[in-house]
């Protein structure tokens, strides 16, 4: 189905779509899934742009939340850089399981570097079981997965120089009840508390593939070049999706951060590089500044193995950057930059929980003691305000 066919669907076609996807699907744009839609249909989201991998329908999926938990919130587990299969990851997931039970978690996020060190060798690689399914047993919710540089590496671990390897993670979604990655970039909205079938969403997540504009080596495929068709399509989609979103809260998920006080640094100067189209992340900086800042409430990123709640600033136009990349590895113990922070930790492994209601968003940050596999609530931040949006949602 083309975009025009989707948007101009006649009533019989619209009824068919609603029967398959649920009544809220009448209001969806292509590549969008409202959380209340049938999870089995989730993997049939149509591709956007040429050569865009999409997952086929397959395994029965854990369902998306259709209503808030007993506290009147959608509670979302946030992890990043988790896929080692090592002791630290197992400690974090065991601690997170207990918090998920207590907090009524109904959704989870994996912010990239899902399969260390070079990503999967196929859509059936045993590393999916060893580094994702087995550690996360008991956290039986949909996981919104994002591609990291280690997921898209060729000969050089972590280079991000072979984005096509990420297609294997998209394909894997067809066989996993947890892993949700209908395509390399996508958006998911959780429904209104008062009107799950048709009201404005409470929160919408926009998952990005940042690798083609933040790899440590130049892209060899013209399709995945920083200015190639893939990134042009992704940028156009993100710009349109953010402008069209009616969600109370908008959250962008991207493995590489915009701002960061950890050793990798911020977009535009990653790892001390300030020239070239790739290693510095200069074009990702442009994407964040020109499309995301002032329109999204949060940017959630991994990449740096730290836990950071940075403050919104004039530079971010009110958007808050959060770094949560310590689900299996920890940082070097010190801050390398001085972006204003509400709280930050460079020494411990851990995770976060995002709690969203119509009135507020709260981010709880947990550090984990590895020997005892115990989580400690280290910081909680609640916000009720919104950045000054550059868009006005259409009527």
C-alpha cells in the first residue's frame, strides 16, 4: 500500500484496516503502531524508503499495554548497551526483574549494542538467546529495540561500518516474543487513558538508527552514506512523524547521544574528533538540532556506559538528554565534560524506569550492586512541563 492509498483509504478499506489492527489504526500513519493494536499484527508495519528491512509476522508477541498500571502510569524499563551475556548484564537483569514486578512495568527499551561485539551473524544466531532472551526471562513485555554501533559492525568491532547487519536484528523480531523492531527506525505510541481506541496518545516513542551518521569508519555503501537515500528517508520520516504526533509526551530513542558527559563525548565531537562526515557525528548533531530539539521531551541514548540525567538548556530548546548505557558495562568513574546535569554516575552498572501519566513524567535511576544483584534507587526526577514546540499538531 502506498502512502497516498493509506491516507486516502476509502471506508471499506478503512474498516478492513481497523479489523486487522484495531479501531485506532484508522488514525495511524504508515510505520506507526499504536500500542493498543494487536501485537500479532505489529510486525506487518509497512516499510518506509528503499531497501528498508521489515520483520515478517511470526512468533506470538507479548502484548503492548492498553491501559496504565495500578499507579495510573505507563511504566517502561530503560536499558542500554546490554548485550554481553556477562555477569554484569545478568546482575542488572535480575535486579530489574524485581523492580519491574514492583512497578508494574508493561514495556521495555533496549538502546542499542544489543549483541556485542559485532552484532549477530544471522537472524537465528544463538547470541540472541544468550545475550537477550535468557537474561531477560521474566521481563515478559515488548522490548523496543534500537540499533547500536556494535550491532552494525564489520571487521572492526563497534565501528558501525556495516549497517546492513542490522537487518538481521529486524528479521529476528519475527521469532521472538519480546524483541520489537519492525524496521530499522519506527515509532510506537501508547494510548490515551480515557479513550484507548481513539484518543490522543499519552506518549510516543521514535526509535532511530543513528549508525550511518555516527560510525567510526566511512560507510562503503552509497545507500547508507551520511547523505544517502537511507538517511534522507529517515530524516524525512522523523520530521513528519514528530510534526504529526498528538502525544502528550514525545521520546526519541537513539543509540548515540546528542549531549554526553562521558568519555565518548557529544555529537559533533565524538571521541575528540571534530572533522569529517563520520567519526565526529557532526551530521547526527545536525539531525538532533534541526529535527528533534524543541519538539521531543526526551532523547534517550546509550553508547556511553554511564547513567546521566542532563538538564534541558537553551541549546536543546528544552529537550532533555538522558544517557542510559550501563546495563552490562560501567564507565571510567569520572565526568569528561560539563554539560549541566541533574544527576550522573560514571562508575556503576544500572538501568532506569520511565513512568508516564497524562500529568507528568518521572525517571527513576537504579544502580546495581553486582555481587548481590540488588538494585538501589539512586535518583528520581519528575517533570510536568513541555519544551516549546516548533510544531502545532494538525486538526
